[in-house]
C-alpha cells in the first residue's frame, strides 16, 4: 500500500485512487481477521506516506530547515482508524513566514482529498503559551510524532514541554482526573445507553487513553507494560485491558468503514450489521444484536473497573500527601484510608468470605467514604470465585445480603458497586444473565441491570426527605411503608428474567419466591414481593389501555389489587419503573394518569369492594361540586340546565367537576351554531387541554387529529362525546413533541386559529400522506398489533393498537375510522420509545359496540393498509 502511494504522480486524483486502494486493502485484511493493532498501524503508515509525499512536493526545499511537520493527538500516537481526525502541528521557526502560501496549498490539498484534517501553525513560544493554558494542548503535544521537516525544531519543542518546565505530574494528573469526571458526567455517568459513544462514554477508549497520557507524562513512553513493571497492574489485568482495547478498536474500525465517516456512536443504523460481522448469527428477532451489544457493555464495564482502580493507584503514586497515610477503623475487617475503604489484611476474603458482603456495609457506614480502595478491589476480584453455592447457602451471608436492603444508606451506590465488581451476579446467578443486556428498542434506554438499579434508586429517593418535592405523593406514601426493603427487593427482581424464554414477570416471580424462601422471609412478606413482581406492569397497563373514568374498570382493578398495602407497593414500583426505563418519557400526563387510577382505586377500596359506588352517585357528586364553582360566576341556573340537559351520563363520568364548570361557562356564553374552541395552558391532568364543541360530522375526528398532528403536538388522551343535540363535546389533551405542556401565549393563539380554521371548512375524506419514519425508527422490524375487546363494556368496543410511532400516525388511524364509519368515544394515546400503544373506545355509526365479525375484519384491514410506511 505504501509503495502504491509513493509511486503515484502528484495529482489529487492519483492520491484519491491510492487512498481508495489502501482502504480496500485494509477492509480485506480486517475481514481476514488481522489484529486491530496492525490495522490501525497500517492505516497510520498509509496516511504518513501520503502526507510526507504531499509535503515534499508542496513545500520548497529551502523552507524545510525552518518548518517541522508534526503529527499530534490520535495521529501522533499512531492510532488512526479509517476516518479518524488527522491532527497536525506545523511548527515554524520564530518570525518565519516565507512558506505561508505553500502551507496553505498543502492544507487545501489534504482537504481536497476528503481527509478530516485539524491543523495549527505555531512557533515554539506560541505552542508553550497554549500548552500552559490548556491541558488538552499539552496532552496533544505529549503524543507528538515527527513526520518531516526540521527535526531540530521538533526536538527543541520536546525539551520545553518536560514536566520539569511545564505541567508537573501532580498538576497534570489532577487536570486529567477532572477532565475524565466531566466527560463522564456529560455522558450521564453511564456507558449503558442505547447508542453509546465507544470513544467518549464511561469505559470507552478515552478512559484507556487517559491512563496512557499519564504514563507518557511521567515515564516518557506509552508502553502499557510499565503498568506491570511498576506493579500498578498484574499481568492478567493488563491482558484484560489490552484485549478490551483491541475489541473496541475492531468495533471502531468497522464502524468507520460502514458509516464511511468518523462515527464513534453505535447507532441503530449499524448495530445489526456489526453484530453479523462479529459472528452473532442472524435471527428473526433481536437476539443477535442484543448479544453483540451485551458483549460491548460487558467490555466497557471491565474497562471502567480497571480505570477506577488505576486512577486510584496513580493518584496515590503521583499526588502523595500526608493525609493519605491517615487510617480509621471501620468494623472488624476494614479501615478507611483517605476516604476509601481498604481491607486490614490481604487474606481477609480468603479467611472469611462473608467479608465480601460486609465490605459494602462498611462502605455505607459514612458519607465521607467515597469508594473502595484499589488494593481491596483487586483482592475482591481475585476472590469472587469464593461466592459459590456454599457461600450463597450460608446463613450469615444471607443475613448480610438482606441487611444491604434493610439498612438503605447509600443503597444505590452499594448495589452499583456490587454490580460493577461482579458480586451481585455471583450472589444471584440469575442476575448474571441481565448484566449488560440491552433491549433493542427506544423505550428501554438502559441495560436491564442498569435499569434495575435505577428503579431501586428511584424508590430510595421517595424515602429521602431532601427529594420530597420531586414526587410529593410518592414521598408521602413511602413514609407509610413499614418495610421498605420489601419494595427494594421487588425492584431487584421485577426484570430479572428479561431475555429468557417466557413471560419475564412470571419467571421473575418464581425467582423471587425461591429467594424469599431461602432467605427466611415470612409468608406475608414473601407473598407481597412475589405478587408485586408478577404484576408490576398491571397498573401502567390498566391506566394506558382502559377507560379509568369507568367505575366498572376501577372496581375490577380494586378487586385485583385487594388492599391499600398492595396498591401502595404497586403504585410506587410503577412510578419508579417508568422513570427508570427512560426518564425523558416521563411527563406530567403519565404522572397524573397513574395518580387518577390510584385515587379512584383508593376510594373504591376504602368504600368496600362489596358496596361499589354507583354511576349515578358519581354523577351527582360531580354536579354538586361543579355547581359550587359555578355559583361564583354570573351564569344563571337556567343557562346551566340548558347545557347539562344536552349531556348524557358519559359526559359527567368522563370529565372532572372543574372541566364541567369550564365547559358550562363557555358553552352558555357562545353562539349555539358557531364552532367553539377552548384552550387551557395546563390542567390538573398534566397537559394542555383543547375542548371542541361543533356540529358533529363523520370526519371530525380525522380532521382534528390531522390538524393537531400538523401543529406538531402530541395527543396523550382524547375524550370524544356528542351531546343529545348533535354537538361534539370533545377534548384533546396535548403536549409539545418534547413532552412539555404549552406555555407560550402566542403558541396557544396559533393553535386556536388553526383549529378554528379547520372546523370552519370541514374536509372531504382523503387519504393522508404516506408516513415516513425518522432515522432511529427505521431499524425496528415491528408488525402492528391490533386487538379488539368486547368484554370490557356493554356500550363500546375496546381497540388496542401497538405500532411504530411516527409523524402522521393519528391521521392514518382517524382516516381508517372515517372509512369504516367508526365513532370514537375516548382514547388513551401512549408513546413508549419507538412504539405507540393506543387504546380507543369505539362504536359503530349506530352508537353501539361493534359485534359484527366482518365489520371488525374490515376495520383491521383498513388500519393495516393505512399504517404502512413509505
């Protein structure tokens, strides 16, 4: 490859051809299994040859003694991937500017070749000024490598950037430590994201590079063997680190090749192809891509472990202080040394294996303790094999494990450390299967193990007074829980069976039952944990798929739950679970929907399951509450009765007293024929409310959802009713696309004008535009799920839709309803990642439930046809 480039003529087209040949050869070598280190070395050699050749034909010979061409950054350390940045420093003698035009031509030629070149032109003093001010600049210079031009200039710069003159190792270490911490925070402190950045995320290549930079600064070379020679790592640990680095190098090399650009994110666009190329067999589901990503996540977890240990050891070595010698005893087996837990003797885990669980109790003993010491971490890793069947059946170990949950101080940090260092997976073998396991969707943004710990974190926050303002109702309920450890254990087991064949809720409940029995929990507590695990999805499913304004639905759910204790546990776990799945999908609407179901169920339980509340009683209560509010207005009783006489029982069941009052005032003051459009910025339901009253017509639902979709609004719920005089009493609860309620008055005015215009000029039936999915959604092979249920009500048919979400979805559904003369009574619209899970409560044109089989078949066919993507 190098010879090919050297033999080319100095035209841009010739260089381009040489680069194409080189990249093709490298791809062939990759597919043949060439080591990653060789591949990036060859990539660097090809780039070196091209740049040197181009430099030689561009820069005049007379200038060569006054200019030095230097590779810096990743290019300087000879770690180039197919589309890596090519960072170069053009170092000039002071006041030398005779080659400025030639340098410009050189850089332009590199850009013309399509190379991603970053360059700077400086003399030594300018380099030093920049390096003194910015740790990133000194880091780049540490990795500098002479390419051509003046070697004397290059050597002169090297002499000026030694630790004795610039950035001594103590300062350099602390700067790189802070830099790494800031980078981890930027990436949310987790490597377990759906589309992780394999370079910058925690546990990525940058964490390895940080260690190498420290070695270069102190030892003057980047040979990782020095870590073994200086006893920072064992030989096995170094091999683990290098194997992880080589694996990430191969992934990054292939990712650059497939994306044909500098792409360090494992986007959905490439995950399936990468899985195949890394030997994970294709399948009809997502097993291959999930297996590939699990290997990736476990690899970066290993890097995180080693990085944490090394940074501690290097800090002790580089930044030694008298304070680091101070020691305070904690328990029988541990000391606190400079805010880190350390074992008192190296043999403690071998002599007394339960100390591996006591370690995490000791860690939680004080907020001053920041972590586990590097020496202890190494001993823990080397003794994990002692957590075996005998360990797990030891009564002492079982009691210690339960104490981790019964004494919840720092519970999130305890469990995360146990997970990171393999203790959790060793103690609970079933947990091993979910470590690093992703779910190939947009709903679950964390791996299953990370999600599980997020759920427990959320539950714990409900119990901490400092966080009471986040979710006051949950915090209030948590204070009533006498044994919060049962809730934490339910959180631990609720998804432990993900990825197994079968219903993960049932399988997880079986695991929880075995755990409770083996750990001596009493029958009542065991039954509660098992029930919560088995039914942890029941509350969200009921809230999102059923009409919770229907007293029969509430009574059914109350009977299912059975008691306030079970309701409280289920509600708290449900909120924590949804928030721990994807915090960005949690919004005020979901919060209020669950709260509405909780409050209604609580009322039913307190009233007694044998004496359920009557519909007429509910209606009368709402009317009286609304009348109390209306008494403060100037609306006369005759006007109120005129409005209410046109509303049937369903209206009073579905709307709150506050909404009834709002509607009544505005309807009584409006023109009886003209369309009425009302908007409220934010209501108790946690969304912006749009109320429509207009003479009913067949296409109104289709027209309205199309108009709302074009306004870039998300419908989270819809209540579709018609008065006895044929006027709609429809409400759409909407949020902005980002899940926030509408705050800007001009935005509200824009919505009002658009909807008023739509109602003033009703459309004829026309097919909506084909739907085009956003990039992230195109990689999910998902067939629509359409389910009809006539068992929930005597008055309507329940339609449940689960389909890929994309712009125009509701328009397509509305068009299908219009085609089949379907009337919508109400709807729950829920978006979960890449899927929309919508429930519609519908009737035929005669306002009856749809029992005709052929009519249901026709509706199904219409929906499938209109939901097709472009």
